[in-house]
């Protein structure tokens, strides 16, 4: 008995995928539900699992582009003889894409004696003559996800009238509230109480107060969303992806933190679905986890706003006419000026700031 392994229907908008990685050698024994293949689309990487146990024979190579429904492997019974591959079925060099190649550009130094008289030598040639040895470069194929990120970010800059407004948040009250509730929260939900759930709840309140920031442009119309699905930027080895937490206005801090931990883990392991990346209303990105002190985040279209969190840093500030050392965070709101006025953007960011500086009303678990 032969079981075929075919590319599943990842999403309606995806018709082809790239073979990112073959996780087992051809003709090796595999178990049912064992991860055997990683495919890459323009939205997400996804693991494919063996539909049966047996001896697997690949019909594709890494780097191949395959249509949805296309055959990628066959699984034979463990004791069944595997037919020899014909020349026609073997992979030709034309169908194989190298993920990386080393390109050498040798520089030679002339040993010829200089000609008599004055000779003009361009500066570029003078520099090259001083170089010796071989220069190596590594060229690798841009992943589908990276190409999509590139295309969407350039499109966002070209199609939106993006502006960014900034503020800073006094984080000591939230840090103290988090410390006081961490043990009880962790014992109940088995995840840590982080800052992100507070920012999500503060953003939801801000979107309710400033509904235009929860809207999007559809041709000549502005569409106002009546729901609050928040996109959270997650950095992975394959690039930035943005899973969505749905109906955040109905969730407690515990609900949010549990979903955050699950989405972040599966995103980094390549186990997140395309459906979980679609349909967000507003995005939050936290460059602070990488040490960023200040940045201007780029809008995630068709959304019209994105909040950037940054590194918490101790700084001297004036509180009640006294200079003190406080934990401070810069925040940035990038917004589409086509439908959001500066007054609305500043008002939204100030409301988020005030909510974080008085976080008791945001905590629920």
C-alpha cells in the first residue's frame, strides 16, 4: 500500500508553496504524525506531518515550488520493496535551487612595469591594484516570508500618509502592581504576568474612545470596526510575523497572557496557521525586548495605526517638583494621516499613557 503526501490547502489566498526543509532523508522510516517537511508560503512557514507510518520516499527537493495539492512524497509499507526511480523521475539540475552559493571575485595586481611618461590612472583602479587575495560573498535565496515583508512594508510607506507621535510612560506603578500579583497570577495561569496584556487592554480602551483608529479605508469609504482584534508582532528566525488575539475587549489579563505565550511559541516553531495571522484591527510591537530605546514603527496595512513599545530605562525625571530616578518607557504611535488627525493620534497615545500609569483598572484575572 502506498500513501501519498500532498501539499494541503494552507489558505484561500495561497496557491503555491516552497519546500523549505526536508526533515528526514529519503527512504527513511517515519511514524504517523511525525513532522517530515517544512513548507514556506508568503505568509507563514508550516510543518507537514506524515499521514501514515512506513518508508518515505521524496518526490521533491528543498527549494522546489509546488502547487497546493501537489505530490511531495510517497510512504510505502515498511516491508514493501521500493521501485527504482527512473531517469525521468529524478531531479534534474534545472529544477534544483541552491539556497546559497559562494561567489568569488578575484582581484589581480599588475606586475607589468609602468609605461614611460605620465599616464592617467582612475582612482578606482588605483584602489583595486592595492587589493590582494580573493573576496568571497555569500548569496542566498530570499524567503517567501521575507519577500512578503519587504513588499508590504514598501507598500505601506507608499500608500499611507504615515506620521509618528511620541510620548513617555512612568512605569513604576505598573512594575509594582505586576510584582505584587505575579505569584498569584503565575500559580493560576502557569504563565508570567507580563506588560503586554496591560498595553493591549489600554489600547482597546483607546480604540473605543477614538474609533477612527480602529477603522480602515476601502476605496472612497471609511469602515469602522466594531470589534477589537489586536495584532502582536513576533520576531522569528524566518522574519517578523504578526498573529492576532481576537476579541480582546472580552479577555482578562490571564486570557491574554496565555494566548500570547501559545502564539509566540508556535510562531517561533513554525506551527502557526495563516488564519491566525489575518484580520487584526491594530498592531502592537515591542522593540524593547531587543534593547530598542526609540523607533518609528511602520503601519501594518490595511490597519491605520501601530503602537511601538520600547526598552524600560531608569532616567532622572521630575515628579511632584522633585527630581527622582524612575523607570521610563518611550512609546510611539504611527498612524495614517489620511483618516486620523494629529489631535486624535495624540489623544489616543495620551490615554494609553494615563492608563498604564494608573494600571489598577486594567488588571483582571
